[in-house]
């Protein structure tokens, strides 16, 4: 897997310059008023259904997509060994259970952050870029601005609830599309499971937090999140044939079966050939 990460990283420069304008439609009605506090479903660049698309809410671990973009633009080397600090080892779940002073590669940490949404791996990655959290936040802010995320502000790189942190489903769709344009991120977020090995030889297997993978036809990523303030959050990407659907949810309830039904409905509503 490490070799594919290295090859994919070579295409970052062009892909990470994408700024994607999300078409908001006043006539895109709220077909699922009980699905989430805010959601946006887009099929083939047309917004079909939405609810409060500019409502600013905590983004939870969906934030990790932005963190991944910042990390990959910071002298990325998937083979570089990173040491787990006591602070990183102590963060709360979701986590891998990394131990202080263990070493893992940057590529393995990125995989764990995007697949398992592991907060300990996230902290290791951030610390591998800079020990100054304020400086990392500044990079996140600048990267979000380049994406046109004008209704967002990110404080914690791993997505923990934080004062002054917020985003919208419209902004997060821009982030999601830019992230998926990076082959490495697209590859990792679509994996149902993976395994890493520490420098000392300890193997850790982990599974994707995205319950749609392997259960919903065409599901190919992208990120989940869940905190006390944010509620159940999801960015789902699904492709069937020549058609694709994006669903972004913030403050959701029972997200898996609702998201499954919403996405199936979006494909079922395709005009007849």
C-alpha cells in the first residue's frame, strides 16, 4: 500500500489547486426534514435536496479532510517515521490505541486518520508538521480560503468540538470534492479496512467508520464524524455508472439508513433514457 501512496502523492500539486463552486438552488426543496439539522444532496453537479445549507455547525471529524490536505502540502513523505507523543497517545476515541514513544510512518498515520478517524493518529500527523498548533490552524484557514469556504472556521485539526469552530454543508462539499480529487485521499477513504505496523513490529488492524462501504451500491468514501455538539455527521460519495451523488449531513440522526435511502432515491429519480 505504501508504494501506491507514494505514486498518488505525485499528482497532488495539480489536484490540490482545485476550487470548486457548489451550485446552490433556491428551488432545491427539503425532502427529508428529519434527516439532519443541515444536509445537501447533489447528483451530477445539481443540488436535488437541501436543508439549511448555510447553517454554521460544528463539523466534527469531517475536519480531518482539511487536515489531510494541509499535511499533504507540507513536505509530504509517506515513509517518514513519526514518534507518538504522550499527548497524542492520550487523546480520546475514536483512536487506534497508539502508545507514547511508538513510531509509525506518516503514510500509516494518514490512513488511520482517514479510514478509522483515529484521533491519536491525527495528532501524530499534525505534530509531524509543526509543534505550533496556532501555526497549523493558520494553514487550515488559508487552505479553506483557497477552496472558497467563506462560511467556515476551523480550530481543532481533528474535529473535536471547539469554541469558534464551524462549517456548513455547502462549504464541506467544496472540501470533500477537493479532497477526493487527490488520488491518495480517494483511495484511502474508500478502503473498508487497513493495517499498519509500528517500527517495533506491532501490527494494528482497523476498519473504516463509514458503514455505507460494502453495503450501499457504488459507495466509495468519504468521511464520518460524531461529537456531542456536532451530532452524527457524514460526507458520502457514491458512483453508479456515469452518475455520481454527494451527500453532506451535519447534526444527523440515524444517519446510515437515512443516508442509504436518500442516495438510493437520488439515483431512482434519474430521468429515463
